[in-house]
């Protein structure tokens, strides 16, 4: 069902060609867009992640050229002045963000942004900065790629015992690995030891994430940074206390580490089920936070929804037409403001 929905959505994106972009933008009457990216296609060391529907370098630069033609890029100070003091934004304002703090943003994305003199915000997971650790999904992908069939059979009893420590009862190694979620991901290091895969050497050879020198260089060039949780869990799987700790710890780590005068945050993965209680709890700790539910209004003024530019393989104009049309439809129905659980 999930794949069917994705296909239908992509077909809907491509049908956007018959609609007039400028008319949709005018009807929607949304002066601020925040657009989010992660990476560049086919450059990641992880073969599975590398094949995600990211932009190529050429496509990303085409996005920037299109946005420069039809919008005005704004900086974080402009955005904060708008939120805090009601300062008017330029017509058709747009702000760019990038999640996960990947090395590729320094090597591939940063030069394009600098070439076009575009400011942007980048959100970091402190546990991964300087390649200190890997996201648990990357660890799972690495095990999938490295562990051979004969090793799985030879060590079957031992990996079964490891899985059983987190209540995963299986005779199929790959199916068991698939069931390992964030809260059970601590067993992955035991699997690396069992199959004699040197994770530390892999991390030294493959720089997945930004290091502090690169981050400091980007800050000196005018880019801004914020928290993105400590180690990128799915917030839907966490208690309120864990959500709050992940959020505030990452906000303050980034601010203190790089001596910043602002605090910003972007929720990892999705914020659909983030409670009003959590947003209230972090309000006094960061000037602005971001979700990724597309064009629309949130119940909290300083929590801004972003448009996902990558996951459907559509061009920027198709993405924006879809978002404008969706917003206009929701506005007509009186539901343009996203609902959010109280607790």
C-alpha cells in the first residue's frame, strides 16, 4: 500500500504540468517557503542510501537558479526578525535547510550555494559530528552488505542469541536485522563484533558526516547550524522525556560547541505526531523549529513546516505546484492549519 501511494503521488506530481505556476502561487498567497534537502544522488558510501531519490549536482543547481528567478532568498536573521518582531519579509521569500549534517553538503552543496550567494541552515546530530558514530540504519545497511551467507550459517546460534536479547525471535538473519529499531539498535555493535567487521576502521576510511573544521568554515562563510536530535531517532518511538532530552541536548550542544548566538532545531524524520506539550517545552530554548509536513500553518508560530524537495523525483516547479494546490485545497476546506496532539 505504501508503494502504491508513492507511485500515485509521483504521477500526481507529473500531472502538475498543466497548471499555471504563477496563478497557483498568487491564489495560495503564502509569502514564505522553507525548502528542505539532505544530500546529492549517488555520492554516498552507503549504496542503499546513495540510490535514494536525491537531486544530482546539476539538478540541485537548477533548483537554485529557478528559485532565484522566482523568489528571494532570505537569511536566518531575516526569518527571526519576522517571527519575533513582525518585520516584513521580501515578497516571495524562500529559506533553505539541510538535514543530517552529511559530508556531501560541504563537498557538493556548499560550493553551489556560495556560487549563487545563497544562505542556508544545516541541522546536525551531535553523536555523528566528526564521524564519531553512524546512524543505526547505516549500521544495519553495512551489516547487510558485509556479512556473507556462509558466515550467517556458521554463526547462526550466536546471532540468534543476540537478537533474542531484544525479543527478536527469528531464524532469518536479514529479517531479524530489519526488525531492529532505534530502541534496540544497541545490539548492532555486538553483531559487528560477531562477524569481525571493524567499524572504527570503516569510519576512518569513509567520512559520512561533517567534521568540526568543515562546520566552522561554513559558519565563517555565513551558513547557520542547529540541532537535529542527538542521534536521529524516530520520535514516535520515544517517550516525552526522551523526546525533550534529544531535542534540548542537541540544541545546546551545537550552540555551545560552535559558540553560536542563536538556537534552532529541526525534527528528524517527521513531526506529524509531535505534541503541543513538547513544542511548548522547547519554545524558550530555541528561536525557531522546523517540521516537514509541506506548505501549511502550524499551531505554533515559531514552528515552521518545510517542503520536502527530494523524495518524489519531481522538478522544483512540479513540487511547488503540488504544494500550492494542496494548500489551496486545505484552505478552501478550512484545514490549512496542521492539527497536532495536545500531549
